[in-house]
């Protein structure tokens, strides 16, 4: 019963809440439907946090997504031991990069009083969960080697069964507890999407393509 709740019921609940909550927030409080950047308050640590974080986490997420969308192609890519080793090493390096970035972003919000003033409790919860998730991912990469390969034969069938509305938790229920926790935390983060600044990744500034140029004029006195 616990496996059914965690790996069949909970993923659907997480996605439904994220979609409904995101739509409601967009129409009820559209102004907050952005990253609410604190760059004007402090930008040096922000740069050293966001750049490693995005350059680390985005390729990792894309690799997870590619394996899910085109498992046959991903399997043939990993079929060569040399390619598998290279991808594993690159993935570990990207994981460390993401860890470094998210730590900087979390510490920045803890020690800078100006940034702290515009940081909500949900922001801290989200950053803590993201840090836990990437740390766990790096730990799994070292503890259970060739994760990109066994991910293809465990998590991918499970996720595809959920997408096809024919849920089957059999491929994942017997995985180590740390691996299963990594999967569950991923869906916890999905639930938090509509309640945090993370929702901005679903905004596409298409209207900017047709928007007139914005002219910025500095209103300040000229020093004589």
C-alpha cells in the first residue's frame, strides 16, 4: 500500500496540484509570476550562484528528460563503455557545479540582510530541498555507479507508465531507499512550483518579440 501511495498516487497528486496552483497564481497574482530577481540588492554572489547552478542543473535535467523521451536512442548512446564512462564523469562534474551554485545562492540569502528582507520562508524551503536533491544525486552517482544506465531500466519505465496513465511501480519499488527518496523529493519539488519563484521557468516572454523598444532615462543631477 505504501508503494502505491508513494509511486502511483503521489506523483499524480503532485502534478495536478502544480498545474492547478500555477494556473491560479498566474490569473490571481500575475505580478508574482516571475523570478522576482534580487539583483539590484546584491549581484556579485548572485552571479557566482546562478551561473554554476544553471550550467550544472540544466544539462542534468535535459539528460533525464532525453532518457525519458527517447529511451531507445539513449540506450544506444550508453551502449558503448567509453561513451558511458564519459557521460558519467561529465554528469558528476555538472552535479558538483550545481551543488556549488545552490550553496552560494542559499548562503547569499542567509547572510545578506537586504536580500533576506525580500526572501520568504518558502524560498528557504525550496533552496534547502534543491540542495538536498542535488547532494543526493551526486551521492547516488558515486554510490551506485552507472546511474545513467540503470535509470533507463528502472525510473524511465515507471515514469513512462505514469505518463501513459497505466501506472506500474514495479521497476522502482525494490530500488535502494536513497534512490527512492531521490524520486519522491523530485515530486515534492514539483508540488512547490506554484508556491515559489521556481514557477518562472514556465514563463516565456513571447510578447517581448513585438514589444516596442524601452527607453530608460536617468533622472539625476549632473555634477558640475
